[in-house]
C-alpha cells in the first residue's frame, strides 16, 4: 500500500445481528490501535439488527458495504415477487419483513447508501466476490425483474473450496487492476491465500463463525514504512451467554418456528458449526 495509508486497518464482516460480538470486536480493534475499519456487509440479519447499525454509526472512520442481507431487506414490492410461493422464499420473506419492521426509516436510508464494492488504495473490498459484484450480468436470472435479481442471487463466495479455475480468474482480474489485496467474507470461515505479491483474504464472521471456533473473527492489516505488510486473523471471545439469552427472548423471530430451530441456532453460536 502507498505510504499515505500506513498504519493498521481492521476488516470485519457478517455480524448477523449479534451485538455482544460486535461490541467485543470493536473494543479489540480499538485496543490494537486501528485507524480505519472496513465492514463487508451482512450487518442486520440476526436478532438485534438496529443495535448493530448504531454501534457502527458511533465509530469514526468506518466504511461499510452491503452484503446479501442488506440487498434483501432493501428489496421493494416483496408482495409481488414472482417466486414467493417457493419454499425458500416462503421462509425468507417473513424474515426480511421482520428485519424491516425492526429498523427505522433512517436505518434503511443508511443501508441504501452503502456501496456493494469498495476500492481503497491497492485493495478491493467485497462481501462475497468482486467478480460477482462487477459482472452481475453473468448471473442474471431470465424472467425475473431487475429489482428482484439480487434477492434471487446467493453467491458461493471465495472459500478454501473455490476451484483453481475460479482462482485463476480472480488472480488475472487483480493483475489487470494492479491490486495487491482482495478482502471478502460471506462464508463465515476466515483464511487467506497468496500468489506472489497478491493476497486474497476471507475475514470470516463476527456474529456467527462457522469454522468450529465460536470466537468472533476479524482481520488486521499493518503497513509501516520500510516494512513488509503484515496480515493477521484475530479471534475474540465475547459474552455468548448474553447472546443466548437474547435468542431466548426473541420470541417472535420468524426463523425460530420450532423449539429445535431455536436450539440449533444456539448450538451454532456455542460451537461455531452450522447445526441445521
């Protein structure tokens, strides 16, 4: 990175309405002296969306992206969605309406203004993959109005299972843009991969890790003059018991149709593994 952006930056994502986890991560970031924070989306899809937005808004030097959850909650005219009777959307639409009802007009306006991709210095930030964001025409679903295209799309993201062909496409794209870094999230599993001077990092999840470690994940990139850049994946323990209590108190949360749904959600938080 250029010398006008030296220091420490923090990158985090996939908060999923988990305000106790977000508080712990923001506190850890502050203690480590990061001068700027990038948030890669999926802030609101969980039981405490409004507090998570407020926590981000209270901090200076935070840049935030839309994730798929933000696209979903901003989708207009869901009552006219042509695929609303399909099982996945019969479950998803009530959840989106719940998020909308628990956010203020100002919250929704703030989300609407968020970009879906950021370029900063020699780094690109995307929720899922910059190739999905920049080349959306390659994933257009025939017969679906434009306003519903994002609602129908769920990226695979970039993970350790991404094919070598897809990696090659990403490396070539980075070469063409003279990028040193791509930061992404979406899969809830942190990792990084290097090729020469290029690095791609999935920053994992603050609110719902799925790599077997229930601690929140975030990433720090350090750049000091005359030194090689240093990237570290940090894990932060938070008050999971507080979050479990909040899950029990969320009596009308649409994702908890049965007792087993609620218990599965709690097990995911406790174990860092997807239980449903």
